[in-house]
């Protein structure tokens, strides 16, 4: 949306374009764990991919982002390809600026790519159709590709801290493991973005986790769409962290993997279960996974308690399952204290991750050992 509006403003002759969001500007200046790349494809560099990947769990200053992106934009304006595809983890303000400057310079077609939305045409100077489209061969070739893709699914009943834990895992993946990846929220029933919830908490002075989150009804097309997103992600990332839905708890007994939703779970290589402090839900999740032939992919069970207390994670391998305890998984600090929590969790996560990929590869696919890196 931001890219489209900025492109149309540029095409209409706007002197300047600036996007504003409800996010609080960041103050981090170190972009060591970030990257930006510009890949040209085709004869006379007719096509270009601009890929930006900001570090997870960090609020970067505008100056830091500009230093990272500006050299690529300058090169893009110098070469002026016909088609530009923009992808990666970056604020919408960056997408808007890229679009505005590209169209002002003479780019004819502008696309945005994400594993969630697919390829979307946001501008075409000739009046061609906008919206969803198939990825062309040149773009598949230009996108970074993984050597040993791996999908980790975080499961559990509601209010166990799954979303927070998945954010920590994603930041650990990037800051410690140094591999490409992404975090996918697979709960199609709760599409309300975290920035909106954060804004509500600021304006309404509320702190209750999840307040303001809207619910919609699951449908089979929704389940197939999330399955497709996981399949695409396997072709694009070294590690994908999937925050999986907790099931239907409005019925008795609760349906943790309702009929039709198993197609999402089957795309996952390894499951990490967030349980309560008493371990009451593990037998039920095991039964659900076993029904779909997935119980062997459960490689870790972590009991979550005291979300408002100091973050801590401890655990060890017991009979081929990593069993641990975690505290401090409070939704209100998502994106604010993630990196501090990564450091607190790091010793335990190092122990977990060391054997997670090899073990899940043997259990799930029979491929033998994959290097845990």
C-alpha cells in the first residue's frame, strides 16, 4: 500500500513524498547484522531486485537505515532498470521512498515481494494490471536461496507465550546463527498486526495482553493459503519460525488441530511445545500430533510461567526431547526488549539448537543428519 501510494505520487509529479507510521522512531545505529543488496538481471540490466534485511528485534534510527539503503538507491537511480522488485524486512517508510525515487527516475514497473503476500505489482507506467502475479524466472534466480531449509513450529494452548517465544527465536536465528530466515504468524484467525495493538495500548492506557485483537472465522482457503506460504518460505529461507495456531478451545474437549488445519502442521520439520507450568497440555498435543503422524517431530517441551517476571530459560535433553522451563514471555515488550531476552536465553537456546535440526531431520524426513548452523 505504501509503495503503491508513493509510486502514484511520483508519477503524478509530486515534489516530495514522506510516509509516516504510528511506530516510535528507533535509536539503534549499528547495522552490523543487517544487509542490503541490489541484483541486476537480464540484458542491459532490464530487471533489478532490491533486497533489504534489517536485523530482527531492533528499532533502527532513520539515519542508520538511510546509510544502509542509500548506496543501493543511488545505484538504482544511476542504472534505471525497467522493472524493480523490492523485498525483505524493512519499514514501510523504506518501501515508500524506494518506490517514489524509482518512479521519479523512470522505472516502468514496480513490484513488491514477500513470502506472505507473494509478488504484487504496485505500479505500471503503461497502465498494466496491478495486484498479485506469478514470480518470473529472473526473480526466482535473483532471490537468495537456502542450502538446507528448515521450518520450526512453535505450538501450544493460548496464552502460553508462543508469539513472544517465536520472536525471540527469530532474533536468535539472525543475531546468533547468522542465517537467513523469517517469522510467520500462522494464526489466520487473528490477523490484527502487533503495531495496531501497540498503538491501542498507548492511546487507551491498556496493558492487558491481546486486548483489541479481532477474531475471524477459519476457512479452508485460509488454511491452504498459510500452507502455501510455508511452502514458499522453504524455498527462500534457511530457517523459518512458524507461530502456529493454538486450536479451538471454545468446544469440549478442545480441538488443538481442527480438521483441515493439519495441512499447515505437516509443513513443519520440528515442533516446540509451550506448555503451562504443570505440563497439563502435553498429552493432548501429543495425541493430536500422533493422529496426523506428526508426534515424532515434537522435539522440545517448554513449560511457561510468570510472564511478568525476569526472562529466563533453562532445560536439557531428556530421552530425545529437550525439556525446559521459561519465564518472562510478556507480549507487551515484543520489539522492545527482544535482544536482551535473546542474551538471557542464549545458553539454553545454544544447547537446544545444537541437536534440533539433526534430530528433526532424522525423525521427520529420514534424510540423515543436517549440520546445525
